[in-house]
């Protein structure tokens, strides 16, 4: 997340950098930069999870094409959870309530929030591996277990995002 904030601030024009030195404006500028970084992070997370959703959707289409509809409902549960997560990330209030209010949040507290968001990206690796496993298991006896594992991971993803408010509240 620090890289995204650095990208936002390094592109500032000289006037903005000067205004940042004026008492009172710095907190405002920092707050705007953090909100821009927040938006960039959430867009990145949502875009990457949309790719996972597309993979699950493609597997569903392949299952339908091959006549393997027995596990389609379970795959739909995983697809729905990924879509729910993506919607929540995309539709969270810009700047997230209390999330990037730089005037209130200290750097060490902000680091906790950044870590939480980084964990959402880390969870993506596990879900991607689970999707790989489902793809490899199509047509085998291991398919139900692979799908069940994927559904559990996607359920955890949504509940983890829902607990983000708790992280923010402990920081405020």
C-alpha cells in the first residue's frame, strides 16, 4: 500500500507540494492522498478478484458443456461469494469511514489497516490455487472436495472483509 501512496504523492505538482507546507493544509493533502491510494488499492483488489470470478465462471461453462451439472450449484456458491466480495470492495465508501482520515490515524495504526488489506491480496493466492485444483479435479472423484475447499475459502474471504470494520474501529 505504501507504494501506491508513494505513486500518488510523487506525481504532485510543485504548487501542491508547496501548499502541503502550509499549516493546516498538509493534513488535508495527506487525507486526499490516502483516499486516492485507498481507491487505487480497492480497484486493484477488485480487478484481481474479478479475474478469479471469470475463471470460476469458465469452469461452470465447461461443466455445463460436458454435461457435468451435478456440482454446478456448489460452483455457483463460490462464484457468488467472489462476486459478493468484489461488490463490497468496489462499493465501500470512497475513503472508507475513518479508514483514511489521516488527521485521526497515526502511521502505525494505518500500517495495521494496510496489513489487513494486503492479507486480502494474500487470500487471493489461496483461492487461485483452489481454482487450479478444481480445474485439475474435473472428471475425477476429487471434484466435490476441491469445490468444497474453494467454497470455504470464498466464504472466509467475505467474512474477512466484513471484519475490516472491526480493524478500523480499533484504530480510530
